[in-house]
C-alpha cells in the first residue's frame, strides 16, 4: 500500500534533525541528516499502521468480511 503523508522536519538543538507526521498520531523520527530522519519517520509510520492493523484484526469473528478498498 502506498500513501502520501506530510513530514515536518526541523533541526534538533543537539544536532541532526527530528520530524513528525501530522496525519499519523505518534509518528516521529530523528537522525543525523534530513534523509536519515525521513527514513526513520517512514519506518515509524509503517510500524504504527502494521501495529494498528494487527490490533484491529485480533479477535475478529470468523464470518467478518475483509476487503481491500481504494481511497483517493
């Protein structure tokens, strides 16, 4: 699945950068460079969505319908 999100990246006072994604609550990253910071943010977003998906699917009844939908 591919989606587009906003990365807000700022210099960190102690050096390097930190970033967050306003569309995904709790998604943030940091790194020594902008590229490293963006990669860490991407990994955080992926982890959050994987965790949310498995959490929601846990305990679903066997007769629950699961279908993929396209948004946007």
